[in-house]
């Protein structure tokens, strides 16, 4: 029986302060996400915050596995987008391994 390999995820919470930088970031990050088959699971405004601090946008992107999620972040394609991400506003970004149990 083959082992199920857990997926990898990017989990981001964003408050956009610079809409122009965010638009350019999204344009460029699409290249990296396409190359590494990133699939948006959540992409939109905040839902109901039941505990903690809210941000205006929540994003979850799924990758085939954790190694692919990291490779996407470390890729030259994403590095070009990251230049603009640093200008967007307040951002929390976590790269996590999914649960395969």
C-alpha cells in the first residue's frame, strides 16, 4: 500500500495599503503559481473572525506537496513578485504541510 503524501499550503492574511503594488504582485505571482500548479482554495475577503485579529483578505493556496510549496516560494518567478509584495501592506504568510492522516 502506498503512503499518501500530504499536500503543501500557503496560508496568507493580507491588509492591502498599496493597491497598485498588489495588482502588480498578483500579475507576477500568477506565473509562479501556474508553474508549480498552485490552486486557490480560499481567495477573498475575510469571513467572520471568531477569535484573533482580522485582515481584509485571506488566501489559501494548495500545492501537490510541501516541497513544491517551498519550491514555488523560492523560485525566480515568485522572487520577482515578492518585490511588490513587500510594498503591499501588512501580510502574514505561512507555508505548511497538510495532514495526511
